[in-house]
C-alpha cells in the first residue's frame, strides 16, 4: 500500500494559443520534459544601522521561466519555422502568445499564462534522435484553473 499521493508526470502537456479571437490551443508535439522555474529578485536593503554585519533583503519582482525539451520534428506544425504556432516562427517573430500547461492530475490542473520564447536549441547527435530545447519567459502571473 502506497503512502504517497504523488502524481505521475506522464501525459503532461504544454500548449500554445493561435492568437485568434476565439483562441484554440495546440499541444507542442513530443515533449519529453517540462520544467517551471519561479524566481524573485532580491533587493538589498542593508544599511549602516544593520545589526551584526548581516545583509538584509526584501523580495523583489517575481518571474517565471518554462523550459521544455523534446524530440525535434522539423515538419511538425508546432516545431517548424513557417507555422503560426511553430516554435521557430514564434521565436523569430518575437510574438507574445498564450500558453497552457496541463498536468494529468484528477481532475486535471491547468496553468495559463502568456509569454515569449527566448531560446530555441536543436541537437543532431550522430547516435541518437534529433532533439530540441526551448525557454519561455512568462510575461504575466500564471492563472491556475
């Protein structure tokens, strides 16, 4: 009998919106990893009055990066350079789009946000599949639904 309530990450999805008024979301194909990185700037508020020579900080502005890795499919609509939802198309255009991460909990949990792609990398090793990685810089507070 398991004592954990852990949820298996398999079948998590990252989706990109098409930018149209009645927005449709498309799942980015063949992702092998989705990672979220919440962070906050630190603001040093140390003064000459600080005790014991220890620095003092406030939490500054918050941010979120989403990184993804997957199998690279050059002709797939979500990965090619010509498609409106293709990662290279969005990267080249500097387009801010709406995104969703759908986790396979029961019921499903969805994080919605908008953001821009800041990095897209492809790898073509001689002894393995084509892969890609990309980083999405989130431009709004994510909404949990």
